[in-house]
C-alpha cells in the first residue's frame, strides 16, 4: 500500500483508510462481530494503517469493535475518532451538538477506554457546535495533546473561516468532509483552504454511500436501519436521475478492466496528494477491490472526462448530511 502524508501535519497513513462505521451502524444489520474483527486485521495485513470510527457510531459499539480488533496491532495503525454529539449514555439518543470543553474531555476518556489505547492518533470535532467558540474547542484539544491523550486535531464538515480560526489556535492536521464525484461542493472554498494551510483532506462516503459502485440500482429500497432510506439522493426519482453519472464511471471502468468503485476512488486520489479516502465495507473482497484503486493511474483525458460528466449531470437530492452550507 502506498503511503500519504495528511497535509503538513506530520501524520503519514496508507493512501486509503478504512471507514469502520458501517460495521456497526447506519447501513442495515451490523456485521457479525467476529467477522468484522477478522476484516479489521485483514485490512492491516493488506497495508491499511488508517482506521476511522466515532463514539456516535452505534453509539459506542464501533469504538469497542475497533479497539478490540486493532489491539494486537496497535503499534502499526493510526486510529481516528470523533467528539461533538450530545449522546444520552442510557438510550444512545443524540440530542444535538455539543463541544463544550468539559464534554470533549469526557468523550476522550471514554474513547480511550473503548479503543483500548492510551492515546488517540487523530481526534476530530465531528460537527461544528455553533454554541461553543471554535477557539475553545481547539484549545481544549491542544491541552489534550500536551497531556499525551491525543496526537493530532481534526475537523469535520467545517467551513473555511472555522478552519482558519481553529488552525490559529491548534494546528489542524486533517479535515474530514463528504467528497466524491457526486458531492464536490468542497472544491469551491474548503479544499483550497486546506491546501493553503497544509491540512490533509479525508473524504467520507467517497463512493457516494455505495451509489458510485454501480451496485445500487434505481428502485432499490432500504430498511429503516439504513440511513439511505431517508437520504434525499436515494429516492427512486433521484436514483434514476443520478444513474447517468454512474453510467459514465462504469464506462471508464469497463474500458480499463476495472470496477466503478476503483475509478471513483482513483479519481479522488488524483485530486491532491494529501487526500486519503476512507471507504467502508463489511466484505473482504470489497476491501481488496478498494485497496487496489491506490495503484490505478487515470490519464489526464480520463480525469477530464469524469470531471466534465460530474459538472454537466445535475445531481438530484441533497447530500448525506442534509445540509449544503459549512459552518
């Protein structure tokens, strides 16, 4: 596996990470625990060193899974987790956002236990909390870094001004936001800000919640335990309209003897050397398919063709977060 540095923050990881959320939550029935632990260790054997989780995935159970799965290889991997939601510990219900300093500390202590580690490699603010100044958030993480509980600070779904304010208080190593061929709004201001400041970029849902793989068909339905059942881009009408982009990706893939997923990931990797996508999966053959995309070379003509298609095909439905504006 090729390696990449996330911006200029001193954190080097595999060119593709593994998003672990779907192993426990949000995409239907969770995977079998023993099988998911095997998959985590298979990922390490295949060269993946970057693993993404959060306290809210489950909640809590995904951190526990990642902690158990990676415990034997802890010295070989980088684990990223997140704070930022007000979660009822009894029910698991999310009650909006909160990044108050005391809450951040409480979350970090819980995450360290669940992850079976004494330090979090990369700690993201999961969503911007409008009620807590970002300087207070960054300052709290700065103190946690000084205490040895955290190594690197990250933001997720933040806008340029928030990124700059946070970075002035504590270096932001990575920004994680949705980015793929069908979710390109970060290209306008967010990505240029990251490039200017030397911040790495970690696309979540780099395969468009599976849609860009070509395996999700128009008319397909999703259960209530699958977030796509309420995502605007997965209504029957939106999927039928958005299929045009998948058809273009599939055409490029067929010409190169590859899969649509590999083309979609290779396109992202080609956008900047500091971009590290984190596709998720619960299947070994999909993991191997995704990993292979790190070695795919797209020509300048192919990259232009994909970008032109994404520019010219209007994507129907709001993206996964349900909001288009960054705070």
